C-alpha cells in the first residue's frame, strides 16, 4: 500500500513539472496513462503523514503489473539518456523532494490552524460577532452566510491575526481582578499617605477683624447662658418626682384642651410663614404675594401691611428684642429674589436692606442676642450678618445642595443648617468649625430646631419623618413617623424641663408631641390644604398655623382666650 501511494504521488508531481514529464515519457504514452489514471485524481488516500514521509524515504523499486489491476509502469531508455541526463535526473529528484516537503509543511500548518480554531473562544451572540468583525475591518455578513458560518469565519480571521481568543476567558478575568486589586491597594496606600499628611497639616485663612470681634462677642454671650442652663438642669434633677410629674401633666393638660379660637384669611395668595412676637402680642405672616402683615393677638385683627418684596416670602421672624423700642429694627424677612429687609414697628417701609444675596433666601433666623442674623441661601451656603453695622461677617459653605433652614442654639454658641442634600450640619460660631455632620434622612431636610434643654435637635424632612438627634452622642436617638406627607416645619417650645415639639406637614395637619417621650399629644386639623408653618409663643399660650389655603388659625385654651 505504501509503495502504491508513493507511485501515485510521484506521478502527480510529474504531471505538475513539464520538464520531468518530457524526460520520462512521450506524448502518446502520457495521454494513454492519464486517461487510465483520471479516476484516481480525487481518490482519498488514508494514512498518517509520518507513514507518507517514511514511504518517501524508501528507494524506488521496479513497477510490477498484477492481475485485475492496471499498474503504472515507468520506463526510460537508459542507454540513450543515461549519459546526457544524469545531472538533470539528480536535479529533478531534489526538486520533487522539496515539493513534497513544502506540501507536508502546508498540511502541518493547516492542521495547527484547525486545532487553534477549535480551541479558540469567540462570542456566541451574533451581534457581538458582527461587532468584532467590524473592529477587524472585515465585512460583517457575506452572501448566504448564517450565524454559524460567521462565527467560523471570525475564528479563521482571529487565527490568521495571531489572536488566541475573541472573548475574555476565566483565567483572563482572574488576572484582571488581581491587577485591579493591586491597583486599588496602591491607590488606598496613596490616599492613606495623603490623609496622614493632611491631618498633620492644619490649614487656616485669615479672617476679617469684624469676624474676630463677632466670635469674641458670641463666646462672651454664650458661656454665661450655658452655665445658667446647666444650673437649672441640676436644680430640676434635685426636685421630687411628684413635682416633676405634676409639671409635665400641666403641659399635657394644656395641649389636650387646645381649640381653634380664630381662623383668619391672611392674604390673597398662599401663606408661607408665621411667627409670634416675644411678648405674645403680635403675629407676623408672609405670603407668596410678597407682603408681610402684622396681626394683633388674640383678636387676630390686622395692624399693618409691610410692602417691600417682589418675590415670594420665604420667612419672617421677630427679633428677641422686639418691643423694646419702636424705631429699632425688630423684624426681618426674606424672599425668593434674594432680598432681605429689616422692619420696625413704626414704619411700613424697610428700615434697611442686607445686600449680597444673588439667589433665593429660603429661611432666616435671629441670634439669641439679637445682634446677628443668619440666612440660608440656595447657593449652597449660609451667611451671618452683623445688624449693628449691616455687614456680612461670615459666608460659610459646606452643603452639597441648597441650604433651606437655619436655627440658633439657645445659648447662642451653635448654629444648625439643613439642606436639600438630606444632611444637617452643626457649626460652632466661636471657632467656625463644623462640629457635627448628621446623616440619616432619605430626602431633603426642610426644618431644624434646637430643644430648650440644649442637647436635643429636631429635623423635619421631605421623607415624612422627624428625627431627634442627641448632640452628646452625635447620633439619632428617635425617628418620629410624624405625618403622611413631607414635614415642612418643626419647632420646640417651652422651658428646658417642660417643652413640646410641634410639626407641620403637607397632609393638612399640625401635631404636638411630648418632649423626651415623643408621644403624640394633639392633632391640629382644620386646614383645607397643606400646612406651611407652625409657631408657639414662648409662654405656651398660643399656637398659630399658616396654610396654603391662604388662612392662619389660632389655637389656644379657653382660659387664656
């Protein structure tokens, strides 16, 4: 069999090489033998390449004819051609051997390519196959080509390009993850080094002289008040339990007997804010029409209309020293245009204006001393103003969103800000540092207020809840599911030992909660639309709610009325 295969291979090479064909046989013999062997051109020969190589190395033997099979017989006239073509025969033999070697090399190369194509990993999704073909600048589809043929063509192209795979294997993923972990570790070490360097370095900037004087004034003002508050707390702890319980019962009894004493239309547009004067004799309301109105309590009769704003009123608040002199600015208001006006009880025109706000001012509040005013702005900052000089003392940034609420501590040493970034920050006015970062609300913080005891802080949020924070523990100690809609306002009222918490919401109600027990005491319902604000007088005689339905309601006890 090997000898027969070798003869057929030599005959095929003789057909390819015309010089060998002319030297081996004549034209008539060639035609005769080609007609006999045409049926063997497409015959498949079985056997390995090693066997064929061994067969090629065996020396030639004379051909024999067997019965039933026509064998190819090669003859040459040695007597005529031996002397002339001896050198040419050797050259022909070397040429045939080189052709055979090249053919074998091509077969080995094709087998290696087929094996690589079988082991190569390509995407099974047709879209990704087309994308890879487009990246290789090859046609994404040929005529009559299906997804399987397209994948096979991609395999051949990847093999020809020398790529081992078209997709990321598991081993590649492991290597990539290891590289990413190493890079992340390097970045972490660099960040740790940078943070350690930053901690070692304290950065300051030079403040103004007015800021320094303001910080000294606040420190001298707050320390005696803090000492007095702590002394009252110690005295309260020394009282008998029966006395403490009776005082709390008096507060709860007053809240349970609250009634809607008066309901008054405040403006032609929705009311946005309300505030009761320190003497409990006046009420100030602000509306979206830009008007600030004063009302007398408890009759709810109009006293004055203050016109000085063109935008919607954001807040209006009385100074702690209101009522001491008629010509002194004792009322402040802000609007959506960034205008902050100061008013007196003797004039319907603004006494002064605080310039510098380039965007909306949402809320403002007086410092307990009455000398400073804090404003919350939509430019992600809050500002502190010295009203004696009508100048800006501090412009502080720190929130990642608009600042919506601002509140001062009862001692005057701290300031709390709530922003639409859902965070609340507590600032030390004596040093200028942010001492607490309160994180826990899911949505915007719309209101914040300090409790009279000095270490509790309440925040109302758009997530329908009111959180109570303990400044000593630096965390939230209670979450009040206060309303069915966003909490627009929260406020503490009362003494350090007997106080209550008021909340207003878009669910058209305002509620009163017990302090330290956080139990609901009273549900103030009666408005036809969302309640925008709620306030209580310092002596706990009156509670006022302002609503989107353009009315405000006075809630009081019959004995007081």
